C-alpha cells in the first residue's frame, strides 16, 4: 500500500465498521491471506453475492481485485481507522473522510 502505508506500520482497525468506497480495509483473500487495500466500489462477487472491489494504492505492486475479483462482504474483516506507528496518521489520504 505504499506510498500510503509501509511494511511494519501498526494500524488501528475497527471491526464491524461501515465499509464504503475510498476507505482502507483489512480483508481476507480466498487463500486466507490478510491484506490492506482501498475500497473502490461495491460489486457482485463470482457467486453473485454482494462484495467489494479492492485496489492497491500502488497498482504496479501487489495483488488486488484486478487479480482476485470482488471480495465477499464477509471477507472484509475491518476498516482501517489510523496508523499508530511509526507516527500517528489520520490523514485524508489514509481515511478519505470528509
């Protein structure tokens, strides 16, 4: 998720928070891998259920919905609220909140 986040960043997340486009989320890919990605939009998954299209902030690196498809709603584990370390960050870039 560089340049927004770097490896080793400690994040504060909220389970059960409302998901919406623009937010960073902690999600589980079908193979069980936990990832942090940005929500682009709501889309139907391959099974036809409601899901989310997740993208990396650095499209040249990593795996996201362009490779795995839409992620089922129940596989979005939490919404990222802030970066706690190395320095606290509640920037508009991180959270996309008005």
